[in-house]
C-alpha cells in the first residue's frame, strides 16, 4: 500500500476518534498535544489492526506519536511483510 493511502486512512481514523474535522488535523502534532489519552491510544491500535490487517503492540502509538510517524511505521511494517 502506498504511503499516501496509509496516511489518509490514519488521518481519517484519528480525526474520527477525536471527533475533529479532517482538514483541521495536523499530522505532525503529537497525540499528547491533541489530548489523546491511553484509552484512545489503545483504541487507535485496535483500529489500525482492523484497518490494515496487522498485529500491533498497543504501545506503538506512544513510540510513534504523530499521524505522520504512525503512517511511516505502518508503511514500513506492511512493506516488510510483503517481501
């Protein structure tokens, strides 16, 4: 899957969980700065597992704390799995 498609899907998922306008979401802003708590982090992990069909450690969203970083991580994981 292309990184742009992953980023769009991650952005849409995060905006939906935070109930914010998609266009208003800054993909470089940290989740902490957006007010994302641990419950939402676990929810994001579950959403991305379902969306992309991969297994993720719920802690990954703490390590990759922006939409941009998560998108890049998911792209790396999915590309490695395709080889």
